[in-house]
């Protein structure tokens, strides 16, 4: 994971330059957001044949993957709750119409639990014990550590494989919880990934390798770097003909007014291409409080 690379770099243990492709715009938006928006439904339908309308679902994490999952589930009529540790992502979830809760507040009533955090022990054994009969539990995050599956492999619980990638975990009182792919990534284990998205991700990875290989000596040190914005834009432009999309070109006067090169890059490196409370400026979240207090708290 990219987080591990940053930890190695901070500890001085990274032996070579590394490109963080996962946080590049073309990877985050198309693989993490748009692809997961489709694959969450595909994976759940293939494994459980569940109907989404009216179901209560809690999605743990409102990053790019969580945003895609929530949008898809909401569109099919599910009642969606979100858990978050990040106040900015939490506020985005609120503005998108989702109720932000702690997992323990809804654990007894939800019909599905979906993890999208990349963290560990997001759903613990104690919480699994409190799920209602028939609840579906699955993971869309980076790794298989989000759900404490190991704690379910105990003598008092019975595992019953009902179909490929679907296990009923049965409690002594007869309660059954549907665990998908044993806590591994649902979209990779139980659904397919569109070739269009694979093309975008593979192109991004290939360009990152080419950049590292061709870069003059000294450009990259033993650290972690994001893909240059110009390359992100190039990956996107290569895939626009699929939609018969035609880009508008800046005039010389417009380019000069904006202070841009006519051929890009068109956005600064910190621009994240996502709606949300803080995209417009640093102080957007401070509208309802004293601006001076915000400046003193975060900048002084």
C-alpha cells in the first residue's frame, strides 16, 4: 500500500524512488470511485441476489471507494449510513445526504456492513456478535484486515459454505451472518473489473514506470512521489475518444489570463478534482464560526 511506502520513506528505509500511483487522480477517480460505484452492486448481486431497496447499509469510510459505494446504494433505494474518522470526509458525507454515525449506533439494525477504509479491525468480534440474523458483511477496502475474520474461527461458531465466496457464519443461537470472500476485497473476488478502468489504471502505472526509468539522475531521490499532473491529464486525454469527447482549447488570451500553458497542466498539484466543503478554499468550513478563531487555531 502507498501508506507503507511513506512509512518506509519516513524511516529512511526506502531504497529506491517510488511513485504513488494509487493517489494519482486517474487512479483514484476512475478505479477507486467510478469502478467501485459499479462493482459494489455487481459483487453483492452475484453472491447474494439481495434487493437493495429499503435495506439499511452502513459504509465504513467515505474516501473515494466509500463515495462510490454510497452513491450506488443510495441510487437503488438503500438507506445508507457512513462512519468516518476524518471531519472533512464526514462533512462531505453529510452534504451528500448521508447520516454520519458511529458503527455501534447502528450495528444491531443494519442489513449490510461494507468496509472501505484500508485500516484494520474496523469491524470487531464484539460488533459481529451484535449483528442481526441475515446481515451481509463484506470489504471493499485495500486489504483483508478490516473485518476481524480470524476471531470468527472459533469452536462455538460454525462455518457453512453456501456458494463460491459466500460463507454463513452460524452462532450458537442459530443466527447467521453472510460473510463474503472471507473478508477479502469484494470487487476483486466476487465481481469483474471493467476493461476500460483497467486500461486507465494500467496506463497510469506504465507512465509512472517510464517516468522513473527515463528521469535524469537527481530528479527523484529515495522518496515517494505523486504522478506529475501533466501525465495524469495525458492518461485522461487518451481515453476521451471512447466517448467521442472533444476538448475546448484555450485561446492565447485566455491562457495568459489564467497563467496557464495552453497544453496543460491545467490544475495545480494540490487540486483534487472532487466536490466537497474545502475544495473552494481554506476557510469554507469556517463560515458559521469566527474566522479569526479558525486562523488562530490552525495557522498560528
